[in-house]
């Protein structure tokens, strides 16, 4: 490889990772956010008991698991002035949550139980005292384990970015 090629290779801008947008668990149609939230002052965020709803630049709400988790309290849906969030559409939060074995300290033989305690659904199983995994049968996708992990080893991603009615 020529010098110029090496330089280009090293300083090539990295492709931007797609942001995971986690919606409150009460919507039916993903596209309704872009339409209906434009004339709203982010009321759902004001009523979120856990203060995890963030209104993005496009005026639509997302859950930020770095701020905490969702208790499925219904308040965001009850106060939504449009039909975007409606308690009749209550569902499990649309994400896949898993422990990143590369980053998790316990998978590298350092004892850590930080994620276990906040998991009220007892969905994090250890193999003895190491190697935690999430039991997807029990996990409610609440997100409470995410922010407490000291090595940012709880990954989450959308299971469905294009849900339509
Ligand atoms: S259900 Fe409750 S805790 Fe969850 S996002 Fe809505 S207001 Fe917040
Ligand atoms: S309260 Fe309803 S309309 Fe307002 S930003 Fe939240 S989801 Fe959108
Ligand atoms: S997201 Fe799943 S594993 Fe994490 S605290 Fe909630 S129920 Fe437990």
C-alpha cells in the first residue's frame, strides 16, 4: 500500500452508527410520531415518572436508558393529547437487550453484580458467580440494568424500526 493510501485508510471518516430510538411502550404506528408530535410540547416527557423520556430534535420522544428504566406506569400514555401513545396499545418496549460478553467484567472473571440488583424481574442469570446472561423469557425490556453497568456492557437495539399499523 502506498503512503498516500495508508493515510487515506487511517483518516477515512468512520460510518456513523445508526442511533437506536426506543419509543415509549404505547404506540401503534411508528409514523404517527413524526406527524402528531410536531404540535406538542413534549407532554409525555413532563409526566414520565422516571424522567427517561427525551424529546429529540425532531420533536418526537425516545426513552433514554442511560437515565434509568421504564416502570410501565402508563403516565406518558394517559397524558398524551393525541392518539400516538394510548394505554390500549400497551406492549413490551421494542428492543432486544443483551449482555456484551466482550465488555462485561464478569465474563472476564471480575466479580460484578451491578446489573442483577435493579432487575426486579430476576431476569439476569449467573453461572455460579460469573458469566451473566439475560433470560429473555423473563426480561421485560425495562432498561433498568443499562445505566448501572460500570462497563457499559448492556447492549440494546430496536427489534422493529418500521412498525406500521
Ligand atoms: S410508562 Fe411511565 S416510566 Fe415508562 S416511559 Fe411512560 S411515563 Fe415513563
Ligand atoms: S405527548 Fe404524545 S403527542 Fe406529545 S410528544 Fe409525547 S407522544 Fe408526541
Ligand atoms: S431490561 Fe431485562 S434484564 Fe434488564 S433490568 Fe429490565 S428486566 Fe432485567
